[in-house]
C-alpha cells in the first residue's frame, strides 16, 4: 500500500482529497506522528493538524512562556534599573521534557 503522506523537510504533507478518501488511514498517521501534518488543497497549505496530546503540550508550553513573560514584565517594571536576571524569573518553572526546547525545536519534531 502506498502511503498518503508526502515526506518533507518541513511539515509532512497530505492532500485534502486523500484525507477525504482515506480518513481512517490519515487519522492513524496523525496519531502515530510526533509532529503536526499539513493538509494541502490544490497543492497549497490549507490546514495543519496534530494529535491532541501534541496540541495540549504545545499549548502548555505557550501558556508557560506567556506567564513567564508577564512575570518578567512585572518584575522589570518594579526594578529601578529595569534589569533582572533571566534565571531569576524562570527558576521556579518545571517544564519537564520541554525544559531545553525552544518553540521552534518543539514544532520541528
């Protein structure tokens, strides 16, 4: 059987037609993948899909960064010299497996 997934240096791709015709196979591919998959329509990017656990992990990372940036902003506003050490802001955060990953690294998995 030929896979519907087109491997790519960026995101792997699949056509919207193949998704419509072979949804069960596409669903299995998405659930087995550790990265988002691009759905193309007429050869152009239309949607990006990912398994729920990847989406939830991504949202957790983004929410943590947002929280940390808000804290950083509050702390720098209170500083007279407007400087604070980066490690002081983020020292309490437990990012687990994502501790050493940038958002770009997370998305490129």
